[in-house]
């Protein structure tokens, strides 16, 4: 596999260009499914099972704070995106709650790993529950998916619940499926948020 | 207290078209900020004069010359005037509808696109410029950083957060040049580890009071921290931890407009290096505006408005937005945890006091002709100056303001 990390050791970010943003806007539409996914658009069973395993592992690794392995679920050219609007607009024109390329996603993990990220002291415990997952074949060799989620978060001995839906795009790199885009649509994206410094 | 002084409500770009509106809070009051068909701006209390129901239940809208209360259909113009009462004849002949106009905030004023309002006639008559005092000049500098008058600022969405603390715990921090080295350790340590030194806020480490950065009391509770002498010593853009998509934008823009012009755009896309605090609820932090609203004694709304500018290549605004997402993800959450911890500590019954005496009575502090006091960057002058104003307002509180 080609090493795309630059000499400083962090992920190269040249990929996030206008064409990539255009593709994100295309995904934004593609995630708005009409009816059930037609049989002809279903991914192969093997691909579907692989992507499903990836989705569940990504959620579990975030909950277990195994953040290095969690990062590994994302492709080198990935975007992790939490819009600040519902529905999401164009991230070139409106601010998001979080919008990270792989490099800034690594920054996010590294911040928590410093041990002095006070927003995570005491550490926030989370559990993701994913349901109603639908998979379909993208235009290129991508698989796409959409799921509803509930996250229960515990901070300072208090529970709270986050919910919404997630849009995914998956790519196959050297035989392994990875997340290339994850868009987390909180149902209260445009309302007051609490401490969400864990990974959604 | 939010009825006693000028309070920031909205930016003119949010209600750009005639007959548009946004719903906002003025302290704990719900107001509709409208632009009427003659371009006049009004702040209407969002409470039906009939039974008290919320008249407008949308956050924003356009093409809205009228608001109709969903309960009994009473209808009001966006000037507040009562336009229609269904089946009016049941109230008898000669009913004066004007007595049912929506209550209005009597003084609404705009300073270069920033809309403020007050219920206090004394402050209202003196006008917004008198209230802003020396903060007006600093706001001009902030606008100039963003391209001045020929590149109008617009709001490009907001990040909204709840803080479980009194609103003043947030305001305390707004002019605190002492905390970054400690509260933002996670950001500083991560940056050092991944990108080396000379990046982002690392000028806040070590002997900060011997740097050329400074803090100021601007009068009427306003204050200012100037990070520019360090942040812009060479290039603020080069100091910035890399934003997503930075390389592609640098390449594209350099090709389109040339290296020199592109560099000027990059500096503009980076934070303004100013912390301008306009008491009591409008804080300029980098290129963002933070608006603080008290929801209850122990709960506050902290909203960060993103700003972009007109008449620049679109990638400049993309870069601005990606930059503005940085601090709210990497810096503010740790501060918020500390505000909440402070508020918790302030509930302890046995201890009444906190300390805000840093650099109190510092002999070298200077006062200019307009009353602006300049001190070193870690001075508590911000807290002392705004609490003085707060105390004055609390003592003059007139609960019958609206009449």
C-alpha cells in the first residue's frame, strides 16, 4: 500500500478539493432515499456483510475508546462530518458542528490522548445503537448506507441521549472496506448542543 | 439587566430582504427581529397581546409582512401593528386595535450591520455609538480585517451550545489572557506533538506579560485583548494548524489571483487576532461572533455565529469556515468544562469570593484621553471593568421598563 503520510507523519490532505466537495453534495442527495432500495441496486452479499461489520466495529471502537483502531476504519481520503443544520447544506457555505479530513480527525484523537482534554475528564462513556440500516451500490465501486442511531452518553454521572441518522460511503482499499464519508445528522443539529467531544 | 443596556440582537445580513425576520432572545425575552417593507428594522416582543401565546414559532423566514397567532388568528404587521382581529364585532363598536399592537423594544439601532436594541430610554436616547464608546473603533478594525465596507459580512450558520453555568462565567473568560496556557493544554500539547512549535496559540506559553500583546478596558463594560502583535508577527495563516482542504485551496487560489493577492486572502481567512467583548452579550473571537444568552441562573446559551464575506473567491470563504470550526472543536470544549466547574464551585455556601485581582493597581497601566485603560495581556482588568458596569446596571434595575 502506498504511504500517503507526509514527512511530518500526518495524513496528507490534498484530496479535499472542489471535486471532492461536489461529490459530498452528490452524496447528500443520494442519502435521501425514495422507497426501498431496488434489488438491482443492492450490493453483493459479501460486500454488504463486510460493510455491516465495519459500521458496527466503528461504533463499538468509538464507544470503547479504542481510538487508534477507530481511526483505522476510515480511508486515507475520508471525511467525518456533523452538520449544524437539518437537513445539511453545502459545507463550503455554512459552518458545521464538525467537519474533518483524515488529518484533523487524527488531531481530534491526539487531543483526547494528551490526557489534559478537560472536556473528557471524567471521560464521557457512550453507547451507540444503530438500526434500520439500508445499503446500496454507489456509482463507482462504492457502497453507501444509511442508518438511524441513538447514542446514550454518560458525563459527570448524568445520562443524555443523542439521535438522528447517519449517511455512509464506503470504499474498498487493498481488499479492505473503509469508511470514506460519514455524515452524522443529529435531529437537533440546529439547536443547542452539549459536550459532544466524544466521537458520534 | 438585559433590559437596562444595549443588547446585540442580530446581524443585518440575516434579514437582508424586506419582510424577512429572525427570532431571537433579548435576555430571557423572545423577540422577532423584522425588516419591514420600507427597510426599517423592528424588535417585537413575540407574545400575542390577546392571550400571550407565542405569535411566531419559526426561527427565521422571509416574505412575511404579517404574523398570525395560531391560537385565535390575531394578525400583526411586521411593524408590530395589530392588523386584524377575527370576528372583531364581538368586542363592540369603536374598538381601538392599536392598543393590541405587539409590544416593541423602543430603541433599535444598527452599527455597521450589527443590530442592537435596548428597553432603557436613557441609554436609548444617547444612542448606540455612545454605548459602544471605544469599542466602536475596535469593531471598525475587525470589519476592516474582513475587507471593510466593500466586502459585506454575512452570517454563515451557527454552532449552538448549552453551558451549565451562569452567563457571567462565560463572559469572565472572554477577556482572560491568563488561561490559555492551562485551560487549552490539550490543544497546545497536541499541536506541539503533531506540528511542532511556532503554531497556533503557543505564544500564550511562558512569560506572556513580556510579549507585546495587551488587554484594555474600553469603557461601559467593554474590553479588548489584542493577540495581533504575536499572531500576526509574521503570518497568522502559517501559524494556523492545517485546515481540511488547505492545500487544494492554496494551490487553486494562488493560480487564480497570484501569490501576493492569495496571501492577503489567506490572512483574512485566518482569525482576526482580536478578542473584542461588547458588554453584555457580543464577543468577537477570531472571525466568529459569540453571543451569550442567559436561559436561567445556571444555564446559558452560547452561540457561535460563523462569518463569511461577499466579493471574494468562494474558496476564501470555504477556508474561513474550515478555520472557524477549529477552536470550537479543539479549544472551547475545555473552557466550557472549566466554566461549568467554576459555577459548581460558586455554589459552595461557605465561600463567597473568587479572585480577580491580577495586576490590580499595576503602576505601568496607562489611561488615554478617552478613558481606555491598557494593561498587560494576563491582567484581570476585563473582569474588573465589566463587573463595575454590571453592578451599576443591577442597581438601576427598573422592572417596569416596558410600561
